[in-house]
C-alpha cells in the first residue's frame, strides 16, 4: 500500500483551512451586520410660512438615510410636545399615499424614503410671534432626536 504524498497532503490541509476560514468570516459578517444597522433621519429642508394673523406652517422634509426603518413617535416644538401646545402635525410620505394625514401617535419612514412633516401653528397661539426662532425636534421610538430651527416670517 502506498501513502499519500506530502505535497498532496499539504494542498488538502491548506484547502480545508481556507474553506473553514471563509465560512467563519461569513458567519462573523452575519453576526456583525445585526449590530451595525442604524437609524438615521436627515432633515433635507426646513422652512416656515404664514403670518401672525393667519397662523404659521413649519415644513420639514425628512429622509431616512439609515439601514432600518425609523418610527417617529413625537414632535417637540420649543422643547414641548406639540399636542400639549394645541398644535397640529401632519405627515405626507410613502405610507400616506401622497396625502397629508394628521399625525396621531407614530409614523414609520422606511430606509431611503422621504416624508414631509408639517407643524401647523394656529393664529393667536400663545408664545409665537413673527420673527421668532422656533426649534422643532423629531423624536423617534429608538430614543433619537433630530432637531431643526426655523424663523417664523
């Protein structure tokens, strides 16, 4: 009986080692991808329109540039929840069929999607005047905040 040559044995051992290292690398890539998914909203544009006799509209155009869906669960105006100030918030995005719908509790923006958020400040709302800077902050279910500052015309 003849044994396997040392050269062939070395080639087999190296091939098996390469195959195992590739399998381990793919396995580790799968594990780390679960930890590297991120939520990232970018406020593409923000502006205000209207006046103190008619009320103001603050418009934010938001794009999800992250790798996971972002769920908006509140909107703060000058540090306070919009609902506690008698303000209305409307959302227009992929999930609304292109129509502005009143924001009630949550709104999800999928990766790559864009949404328009409109904060409606009725006339004679206490604490708002022409020329005032207003801080609008979008809060998501993951605990992140995305602020924008606009000046009321």
